[in-house]
């Protein structure tokens, strides 16, 4: 059969529509915007507009590419340092979420079947309140004359208010709080499918429950751990709102640097370049983890 | 995303995840909702292309600073003219400027500070005013007009809404306690720029504006350099001075100083005089025990005027002129000052301003104090980058 014939056959079988819809979605809302951002990152900022990449002289097009933005990113330590600090906070958030989320998901998966939907609903419940409101609520809890400090002072646990706001502590709390459900849900999905007979067999053969957990449950839930970690890590790197509201001057993340390029410096091409580098930074760990998962599925 | 489609996950979970993402997306999107709505409705109006001489539809879209309006300003205008007003707010020039550059803001009146307004005029984003439609123009104070004309020659584009200046605001009692037997400094700016004072005031909290373009002119003058210098070394000198007080600064923000002062979270702020008076007014109204005061400095602060302007692509320029003329009415302009404790540029309005505000020498400055202020100015894009870069480094303290 020729390729063309096969192609037309797939058309009739409706495959094209099934694949075409998500492909069109991807092209329109991911690939094209990304290309536009890359294009802007290679142009220059004029007073109140972005320079044109292709200019026409005597009917001939001249292509002007400007790579200086990328050079600048790697020549100024600010950007590299901020990328590193963004990845650091995203990693810390991911690890804490995993530490809290795993036992959470584990007990949810082991809970009686009829109350599991309720437990799931409880995880979702906070999302009925606006994200901004929930972050702002942390502010009222953590400030020096806030709920926690006032309570501790009235109980005479502390004499002076604790400094919990606008530093890495408040930032980490806000990030972990916001992203925890994204860790729990894939882990729960995975753990609830765990075949309990493996554990019974292990117990029959004399393995302690603790050892069985590390030898059986954890390796089998690897796919859930990877999925949850990606769901937390990727958005956490570029997070802007939480560091703005709960972070302090010492917790600079790349989202704020992007804001400064775009708004304070009024330099759209530079802002675009910073964003492109950030996407590249996220794609690398994602590709590694994705490959690890693909191997897992083959096995 | 491949990791979502692994065979272990149940379909219900996928649905829930999708929901989760959907909801988060929605909440974030809804922050910008208000603005988009009005912009959209302005775009789709049938009369959008109506000639300026013809009758415009009765709609006016305004984009102004937060906390900057009297309760009756808009309702009275709507009653008087039958024009329906959509009023959106912002809290930084940077945000307004980015919208202006992207064009099609959908707004008929925007209120940039005059130095940003100048950039927008130069970029062709603001249209000339038709003064024949502004009979109340005669109310404007010639000295303020002259100040503004330095950026907008002939006063052809910008009309001052209200004005104030950047200065030091303090919580009088807390500062006195923190300083102990130390007297107040000769130069008030020492309170925020001299480690001798900041190291003591650290205990009750120092806050600075999160706006390099407003702090640097003052810091430059403090280290005896030109306020709008284009020389990188001058900015380095100001930066070195700032870094010495960095360990003592608690917070950098612009919108939250009113709340922070009024609630006693900070005791010294480098910020807007108008906001300090507003914080004072609020803490009196709330019967909180904080005694807030704006200080007038001999060295001078940075004067800023927030100016009304009509974007070039405004759909309702006639209504915009009507609104500007309405604001310039003596009673309306006085109402604004009474509500938000910022000075107005309206000579005829003075008699309608409440006496305690009119006689407040930190709101309506004496002629000599006005002369001491740094008039609004501007720097080029390259220098702006230096400012932002150094200020970021200053904030992180490394």
C-alpha cells in the first residue's frame, strides 16, 4: 500500500480528526505563541515599539537578528543567580510537597472505599476560594501583629513577635500550600491501583511492613512520584504571584526579573529572552523525567 | 504531557486535575477580567468610528490610580452628562505604560505621572487637547502649569489631576522611642539614608518605595549628583550609599505603605506625602493610636504630578474632554483633595478645600518648599535599565 493510500484510509477512519484536534490546539496555543516570543526575543526595543525583524529595502527583504539579549543574560550574574534561586525554591517546594503528599495520598488510598470520594473532595475544596484570597490569608496569619504571633504572645510562649513574613519561610509555606494538591492527586491515583497481594506475599515471606513499603510500594508508585513532582516543579519555577505577596527582597525569583524587564525597563525583547531561557531550563529536567517514565512503562 | 497519560491513573483523577488547573487558571484570569471587559465593550461599539464632530455614544472609560477619587466624583458626572463611566484602577506607572505601548487600551482617559506622560507623548500615544472644549482651563494655577510645561511644552497634552511629592513619613511616637536621646537629624533624609539613624530605627521598621525611578533622583541628590544623571558612575555612588542602610530596611513596597503605617507595622517610610496624610487620616478615623506625619525636607523630595491624558486611539475623545472640564470645576477638584489629601492644581478650588487640609503645610507646600522639590524629569532607556538593575541588587542586598 502506498503512503498516500494509507493516509486517505486514516482520514476515512476518523483518526485525523481525533489527532487533529489536540494537534491544532497545541499549534495554536503553545507552538505559535512560543514562536512569537522567540521572535520578539531576537528583536530590539525602540522607544515605544518592538523593532521589525524583516525590513524592505529596494524591494529586497533584510533579516535582522539580534542575539545581544541572550548574550546579556549570561554576562550579568543577576540572571544566572535568579534562575538558580528559582530552581532552588521550586525544588524545595517539590520535596516538601512529596514529603507531605506521599503519606497523605497513601492513607487516602488505604481509606475505606466509600469515604475516598469525600477525601478527594476535601483536597479540592480550597480551590473554591480564589487563589489570591488564599495567599492573602497567609499574610494575615504570618505578619508580626498577625494571628499566630498574637496567639503565641498572649500564651507567653514568645516575648517578641517572630519574623515569619516576607522571607524564604513565608514563601516556602505559600508555595507548598498552593501546590500540594497537584502532588497528592497523581500519587493517590497511582497508589489506589496498587495490588495489595504483593504486600501480603511479602508479609508471608517474612518481610517487615516497613521494609515491604520501601521494597514494593515506593518502587511501584514511581510513576506517580514523577507525575506529581513535574506538576509541582514546573509551575513553581515561574511562579510570580506567591513570591510577590509572601516573599521578600531576599527571595528574588525569575518571575519578578521578568516583570522588571517588561515593566520597569520597558524592554520587551529582553523580557522575551528571559522567558525563553526559563522555558529551556524547565524542558531539560522534564525531558529527563519523561524518558525515565517511558523506560518504566516499557519495563 | 505524557506523564499524565500513564496507565496507572484513573480517568476520574485526570478529570479532577483538569478541573484543578482550570480553576486556578480562571482565578488568575479573573484578576484582569474587569479591565478586559470594558476594553472589549469599547472595541465592539457600533459608533467606534464616528467622526469627532458627531454625537458620541454616552460612554467613557477611565483608567486611574487606586485610592484616588472622591465618592461623588463619578456619580455626579454621570448625572450631569448622562455619560456612563467605566472606572478601572492601576497602582504603577509601569503597568499603565505597558498597556499604552500595546495600544488599543480601550480607555478614553488615562492618568500617567507627568514624566511617563512625556514618554507617551514622544511615542505618539497621547492626543492633543482641544482647549476650546475646556472652559474651566482658566482655573488652573499658572505655577503648576509652568512646572508641567517643562515636560509638555505649551501644556498641549497633559492636565494635572492631583500632585504630591516623595518624602519621609514617620510614626512620631515610635520614632522618638527608637531614637532615644538622639535628636532628629538636620537633614530629614538622614532618617532613611544615614546608618547612624537607620540602625536605631530598624527596630520599629523602615519601608521604601519599590520604584527605582522615584528613589534614585532623591538618592542622587543626597550624594550631590545630578538628579537625572545619565552617567553610570553617579548611580553607582548612590547605590553604594543605599547599600550601607540596606540591612536596616524591612520592606519594599509602594501600594501597601498606607496600611503598614496606619497599623504600626513600620515607623519610617520613603514614600508619597499624599499617602502619609491618607494614613494619618485613616488612623485617626480608625482610632488607632498611631500618630503618622509626613515630613517636609529642606533638601527637597521628588515632585510628581499625575496627569489626565487622552490616548491617541481613544474612542470617545469628546466625552473625555467633557470629563476633564468637569474635573477642573472648582468644587469637583476641591472634592478630590478633601477625599484623598493630595494637592490639586486648581486655584479656584482652594476656597472649597477643607481648612485643615488647606492649612496643612505638608499637602499645600509653601512657595519656598515647592522650589526645593526636584521637578519631574526623565532618563533614557539605557539609564532606566541601570536604575532597575542596581535597585534589584539593592533590594536583594547582595
